[in-house]
């Protein structure tokens, strides 16, 4: 009889056991992980590292663009620090397929071929690093279906301006500091949004030409406005943003209200009662940066027939001004007001439009009882005294 010791198996059985152990799951997992690590290291050294080195040097090729598009779909800020000064045509073709905003703010030069590829992109295209633009490249960019930022341009030829006037979306040219009449006339043919926030001055003739532009016009770099320039801009029919103005004469106010779009004066902290009489006759939305408001000025502003009246920086409102504003028929926006007196609350209770009081923290129970009957009130209940908040909550306000 063959003797078998379970504690000391024969040598051939031991060898078979060791061979079989390699087929166990734990060994297979270990081998797979090892292969993945070495495979990933090989891929990085042979393929990925050269691409990253090129990108660090500001060069974006087709493969690099594919990597950017792939990673931006997962993490939009992953390659935000890379400053691409060179983009190949094939890379531009890949980038044009990206479903998001393209920020190529370090690209200094733009060829026609790259521009032709990029205009296939749908969305915001920021080329604010480009400092020169030929007419043929401008013609290509005018076909881009999305907002276009060219803030790096310090000057513009008439031919380039004519080409860009055909672009059908938002156009940002905030790097321009001077606007010749011929360039203004070319840009005045645009039918859409135009931003020229770098302009510090504007001649009446250039203003007259720009006023022919049909879309919103941003001139927030202007800190003052002559009566002649104001008269010229008054014929503009789109939204007009003059958020850099710190003063407004009665004559300028009289001219600007001829504009039928929104008017914005966010740097205008004070307005004379005489100027307010004219501004109150404006038929569009008003955005005002006033920090003080007299009862007389409030009475004039309440006559505006625009749908919205923004008094975004007003932190204190006298009772006579509140009573006057309560007559405004549109939506009244007072987002910086922190206190409403009982008298003001009673006055506002009958205000017919939307009433926006998002920052109010001081309101008595009497004031809350007056406001609870307002049909379209927005106020943050969590910031109010508990009793006042409860009164409004029971009235259905949230």
C-alpha cells in the first residue's frame, strides 16, 4: 500500500499546485494592474508627454486639441492656465467641435485658414489676444455664429470694420480707444450688439454714425458726454449703456430720452431734479446708479413708461420719495435698500407692478401688514424679523 503523508505531499504534486496557483483570481488581477501601469507609463512617455510639452510651449496641434476638448468636457478648468500662442489649422478644426466657450486669449496672430476652421464653432469665441486683423480674416470671422471678442485690437481699418459689421452676434471691441468717423460709420451698419468700452471720448460725428447701429450699444468707458454727442446718441434705437458717466446735464438728458431702448447710467450717483424731469419721460427701461433720491426726482422718474426701473444702489429712501415711486406702473427694482419705514411700506402696498426688495432687513410688523397685500412682492423672509416674516408668510409670500 502506497503511503501518503498529507503534511508532506510528493514533489510532483507540489509543482502542480504552484502552477495552478497562477490561475487564481488574485494573481490575474495583480498581473492586469501591472500591465496597466506599464502600459500607461509607456503611453505617457511616447504619446502624452510630447503633447504636454508642446502645450506648455504654447503650441496646440490636432492631438493636443483633442486632449483639450476631451478633458474640458470633464473639467472645464483643467487647461485654463495654458496660453496657446500658436494653433494649427487641424487643431482649430477639432476645437470648433467643442460644445462650450472657446477662450484663445493668448493667440496673437490669426491666419485665414485657422479663422475659417474656428468659425464653425457655435458659442463664445474669445480672441482678445489678437492685435492685428486683415480684411480677409475679418470677413471669415463675421460668419461666426456666436459672440466674438476682439479686445486686443487697438485700432481698426475701415475695411475691417465693414467686414465685422456683417457679424450677427455680440461683438466686443473694448480695446479701441479712438474711433475715426469712417470706422464709426462702418460699425454703424451693424444690426446687433456692439461693445466699445475702451473709448474715453466720442466726437459728435462719430456718435451720429454709431447711432445708426440697431442693437445694444455699450459705451461704458465714457465718463462725460458733451451736449452735442448726447444729441447724436439720442437717435440710437437700441439699448444704450453709458455706465461710466458721472454727471448728466439737463440738455444731455433731454436728448438721450429720444432713445427707445434701455438707458443705463450706473456710475451716475446723483441726478439733478431738472435732469430727472427729462429722464422720467423715457419710454424704455432705466438702470440708474443713484445713491440719493429727492422726492421731486422720484416723482419725475415714476412717470417713466418703461417696463423696469432699476435703482440698484439706493440704500436709503426718504418717505416722500417712496410715496412718489409707488406711482410707477412698471417693475420697481430696489435691491440695495435695507430698511423700509412704515410710511414707505404703506405707500408701496398699492404699487401696481413688481416690487423687488431683496436686501431689506428692517421692517416692522405694521410695515409687513401693509406690504402683505402687494400682488407681486419679492422680499427675503429669512432676513426679516421673525414676526414681520410670519405676517408676510401667512399672506402667501415666500
